[in-house]
């Protein structure tokens, strides 16, 4: 069922770009079987891309938490697990990121 959703045809009739994802542990050894997922989903593993997708969904959702749930469901579909334990965990990570950017920008001015 999940695989079928990953391979759905895009609105313009072309299949999405599919990439190979093979999870590795800290020693670089493969820990799970190789999966084939949409390229845009593979990028969700990185915080910056997860946050960009969250900001995209803010215009479509009624609440911040709803936007987070939309992105988290894409991550779970692609990787088989959630990226964050919940909205509060993501919110704290995002706040630290924003504060770090502000401090860096302030010092560069």
C-alpha cells in the first residue's frame, strides 16, 4: 500500500523521480534493506528541507501543528518512522534553528 502511494503519477502525467535510500549506522554499515522513495521525500531527512516543507504547508493548513503533521506523514511514508517524537519536539528544534540564524545574521551585520 505504501509503495503504491510513492509511485503515484504526478499531476502532469510523469512519474516522480525515485531514488535509492539505504539507511546506515554510525559505522557506515547498512542497517535496513534498501528502499526506493521519491526524491523529494528523501530530502525530508534533512532538517532544512523538512522545515521548508513545513513552511510550504503553513499556507495550506489551519494550524502550525496541522502543517507539521502533513510533513511528518510524508516522512513516515518514506522512511517508515517519524522524524520527531511530536510537534513540541519539532517546535523546539525549529526555534533553536531560528535563534541560531538570527544570532549569525546579527553578528554579520
